[in-house]
C-alpha cells in the first residue's frame, strides 16, 4: 500500500481509541466451521445486531444445520424475520452452502477442515458453493484459528472515507495491510471494534438524512401591497 507508514500510524491510533470507547470484546470461537460460515453469511450484508438476532431465531427454529439445509426458503425467511430481496439472497445462499457441504461429505459438517493445515482448509472453503470472501475470512479467524481480518463493505467504506487506507487500494490490499498491522492475537478484537464503529457511523448518517427529509421547508409569505 502506498504511504503505508502514514496509514499504519492512523490505524493504530484508531485501534487505541476504539478500545477506550467500546466495551471489552469477548472472543468468538466456533467448534464447527460450518456454523462460522453460516453466521458470516447472515452478517455480511446486514448489521451485527440484526445477524445476532437472526442467529438466535435459527437456534430456536432449527434443530441443527441439516435441519436448516432441508428447510424451505419460506421457513428460513420466517426465521430471518423479514422477506426482502436481501434476506431472500441470504436464504438462498445458506441453502446452497449447506447443500454443498452435504454433497461433499454426505453430512453437514466441516470438522474435517480442522484436521488440515490452514491454507488447504481455506482453499476448500473458497471452492465451496455459497461461500464468500468475507465468510471464508471470518471462518478462518474464528474457527480455523488463522490470521485474517474480515471486512464488510461498510467497514471498507469507513476506512476509505476516513482516510485510514490509501484511496486507490482494493479490498485485498487493505486486508493484507491490516493483517500486517494487527497481530493474530488481536485480529478478532480489531474486527469487532472496527465493525461497531463503521455501523455506528452508518446509523448516525441515516438518522441525519431522515431528519433532513422530515424537516418541512420554510415558506415565505408575500407582503400585501
């Protein structure tokens, strides 16, 4: 990345400020890699709060991942809590991913990946139908214990708009840069804090836009001659 030293100072300053601003992050750990992917697919395009609520409803409605696999799209949408183009895409992607696991292993589990070294395990995930770059990074970090910094589109937008990375850097360059700045030990905490910050800024921007839209335009009365 161009001017990497300059941006590295900004990233470390941001990390320190976020640790002071937000509560301590509890580490996430998934014994089953497939569960990490499922959660990542829920949260990639939606907020963390929405994804957590949806994941809790999944736990209540579906017995296990295989039950989720054989469920109808309408049943998944019911658990997601809303029927929109975005949630329909999520439901369809989840189904494709879980079916891909079953077709490969004849069961809905990715436990076999934990017996492999990290790079081959990651390559298996990347080739599997239904996964995304974000989901693979999230699973690598939270289940396979690899070094990765998952980034949503909102997080990348936040980094660019706040001049924390070079504006010409693509997603891969940004991820590589952040991985060099943030240790594997701190990667999950940094991911969570950066995500909270990016989503908080987005909510604030939406509220500001809503207030402007609702504000009534001022009218001037013509004086009578």
